[in-house]
C-alpha cells in the first residue's frame, strides 16, 4: 500500500511540479502523512517544506487545510498552485463576504484540494461547520515556530491551534518551520498536542551562502560598494525600522540604484505591488522590515544584507535563507555595532513580556555570533544542534582567520565542571567554580568539593566569559533556556571531555580587542547621534521659519529624511550639499546657502571656533569675484563672462549669501541696503521678492533687492 501511494506521489510530483525526484527526506515525511502520523518538519528556507503537505493533499481523498500567518502571501501561494493545475483557495479577512461565500460553496461540493486559512479564520466560530463539511484529510501548520513562546516570532493566537487534535483526533497534523531550536521544537509538539510525532530535521547547512559580519560604521558607503559589485542582481536589505527602510531606499535610488521599500505601515496594495515587482525582477533591491520575503518562492535572490543586528539567530538564519534558494552562490552581509545591541535591549525591556529574559538571552547569543572569531557556519549549525566537522571556508572568519591556540584543556576543565555539577549551573556559577570562588551559593551547594573547583583560578573572570562563549559557539555546551539558562553538555562535548577530540580557541587578545573596539565605537556613535539629533532640531526650526515666510508647508522646503541626512553628513560646500538626497538644482539655489551656513555655524559652535565655510567655486565664479574686486561694473563683467547683467547680479548675490569673499559694498551702498531693510520690516510675512520690488516702486532695481536678501541670508 505504501509503495502504491508513493508511486502516486511521484507521478503527482512530475505532473504538477515538473520534478523527477523528491529531495532528501520528503518521501519519508509524505509516507508519514499517508500513515496518518503527526509530524514536525524542520527544513531551512528553500528546502522544500511545502511539497511535504501539498503532494499528500492532492493525492488523497478530501481537502488539506493549511494554517499560515502570512495573509499577504496566501494569494501568491494559491495562484502558484492554480497555475500548476491544482484546485486551491484561501480564506481570510482581506476578502469580501461574497468571495468567501463562493469558496465555502466550493468546499461543500468537494472542489478544493488545498485551503489556506489565517489563524484568526481557523478560530472563528462559524468556520468549524465548514471544516466538518469539507472532508479534511490533513492539517498543515506553517511557520509553526509562531506557536511557541520560546520561538522568535511568537503569535498568541497560534497557541489555540491545539483544538485541532481534540476536535479531529484521527486527522494527521504536520507542523513545519525553517527555524526552531530544541526548546521550541518540544514546545511546538506540546502546544499542538501531537501524538507520538515523527520529528524530521533536515540539514541546516547552506554551503552556497557566504557569511560576513562587518563593523556598523559607514553602513551606507559599505552598502553602495557591495551593491556596485552586484549590479543587476536581486537582493534584500533588512532594516529595524520602517523609517530606516524608506530612507535607505530613497538614498539608493538617488544614487542610481533601483530600490524600493516594504513594511507594515504601507497599505496591502502597496506591499503587494512592491512584492510583485520584486518577484518579477522589476525591482532588484528591496529595503524591508523582517516580514518581507516570507513565503516568497523567488529562487534568484543573490544577496541579503542586515542593516541592523537581528534579535536572535533563528530570525537571522531564516532571513539569510531567502538568498540562494536555487543553490547557486549567494552573499550575506550583517552589520554589527554595540549600539545595535543596546537599542534592541531597550526595545525588549520596554516591551514588557514574560519572555523578556529569554529574548535578552537570545539577543546575547546573536551578539556573540557577531563578535565571534570562529567559523560562523559552525556557530549557526551548532545552534540548531547540527555539527559541522570542518571549518566552512565560506565566511569572513575562515577567509581571514585569527590566531588560534590549543584550547582542549581549558574546554575540558569547563565541561568537567558542568558535568560534576549535574548540569544544573549557568555561565556565571560555572566561572565561580572554576575560579574557586567562596561565594555563598558555591559553598551552600557543595561545589567547592568537586574536583574541578578552582581548576581555572589562573584565568580572570572576564577571560572565562569569552572562553565559555567560544565553547558554546563550538557546540560543546548548549543553554537550556527553559530551565533557568543552565548549561547542558552535547554529544560533541563527550568526545572533547574524554580526549577523543582537540579544539582550537581564538587568542584572548584578539577577542578582547574586538569587543573593546565595539564599545569604543558605540561611545563615538552616541556622541555622533547626539550631535546629529541636536543639529536636526536646528535645521527643522530653520525649515519652519523659511516655510512660514514663503507661506508653504515645511516639507515642501526639505523632507525630514533630507534634513536627517544633512545632520549626519554635515555638508558645508556646494559639492557636498548637492550629494544630499532631495537636493535638486532649484532647491540648491533657493535654500542651499542658508542651510550650509546654519550647519557651519553649528559646527563652529561645537568646535569652539570659527569654521571656514566658503563654498567651493568654479572658475567662472572666481573670475567674477576678482573682476568685481578690481572695480569693474556689472555690465563689463557680464561682457567678459558672456553673460547677461541679470545673470551676473544673481550669481554674485548667491555667492555672497553662500559665504564667498564678495565685496557687497561694490554692489549696494549702505544707504540703499538700509532703505530696503527698513522697507522689508514693514511688509507682512511671508516676505516675497516681488513684494519688495513692488514696494520700492522703481526707486531701485531688482538686483538691489537680491543683494539685500543675500545680506539677510548671510548675516541673519
């Protein structure tokens, strides 16, 4: 019987999906479903999880129900199945009542093989009769890590899915996820009430992905350099905030790269449009929050960048897994700075949760990964309980290895202490035991009597912290988050403990230098951010004043994103100012000198001295200034420069306002300047050039008004 069913499965695989053979493990999982056995499937992104429930669904009598939290992607998944000739549908809150009624009628008539539903729809009271009518043959819980509070993307409504086994005890449940550590796996099984489930864990190794961690300074410049080498390829840049997504996308677009953004603050239509364009290679680069890319079967994503440090290794691994799904080489780049860690800690601590300690512990593991000086792939695979024997050769550490030493004896001391303490201690208590501490807890629990007490007294507490981090990252110890973070020995630890395997550790000087550098950088970053934020406030007030005078909304002058970039880049020359996103020729003429002067004043105040902010001049401007100094009238200067007198006057006024060495007294007398300034004081806001010219009633030409306004811009 089993052979006949698998034969049907192979026929369906070729008929509907065009593949000749299943991937490793898929047949085994599918057979378990045919045998009505509950199953937990762990496969990395792109490993073929969906085939494990889609093939049984279309080869068995009845309908399979797939629970997915990704409402925005259900439509794409269903359309993909329909394109392959499979009757599929979805039900969620995005549909009209008529649309839902039509699908429900199709269910009653047995016309649907695969039905995708949201958790909320599954839990609605009126959905149970539909399930009973639909002759369900299988429940598939996609993104199953969402059911566990130990997981990285916990959804409270998912915890109610346990009603499925109670209501439909004879129907198999298959839970699928791309990332779940041991604790999360156990919790998924318990939460769903799975009966003696078959647990299938595929290899998490994605050798085609290169892994690189880079310092978080000058991220934009690094991104441009990275993307420039990969033109015409698809990539995703993950950012922590919505504003960060938008700002980075605009900067990249301004630099000539076709980029767009995607986040939860956009409408469903906007998100779908970006996603569709990305899938169809119309947009090569998307700057997104972490929701983007889940469920997208786009095989040719060639790179993934993390602009900010992720909260945990599960999320990080899932996100980088969206690159290179076709098996071809793909690159990943993670920016790391200590300030990211502090930001994420603040977010976790402010968002009061029962899981705060777990989230902080997992953030610490993420930080350790970023700071590590051992093969990064080893760390990732060890985290998911998979051992990589040799270094991968495809990460930044392997390509530029640190100085190593034989750390076997050090590791044996730590592992022995954990074993003799019956695996009931955490990192801090382990260090106390190794250093021979007389702390009360050590003595009360009798740890001063074990053989390894004081065996590491020659190593400082701080160095032991770094060493134990390396031992954990090498997969010799694991942290039991669900048992007060105690340390547990792994199978690999036994080999080291009993002398069957030697290990290499990074020299402490290099480890400490890396961490100290990160902390030094965050101090600089904090100071820079304070200066940047203060200057942003100054520029925002200046924008408000200018907008009020002109009678226009402030954002018409410059957007917040443009002001923020000014505050970060501090442009005080015309060349630099034109590099700011949102500064075109017209705005450069209208506002450039005013904002450059404000930035220069701020810098001077910060530095305690006067800053030379004369603009960079082209040859023609320099010549005009020199001719003016020689006493030539505007008409002659215009003839020599092949310009109109009006053009020369306007250019000189602009140059003066910009801080150039233009002798204003040769352009307008003190009396003329005083008259115009007094006249302007009596005009209502906003003061416009044409209003001043009209009020002068021909007594002075328009160029004199330009000089007076330039004087105000330069001197306040």
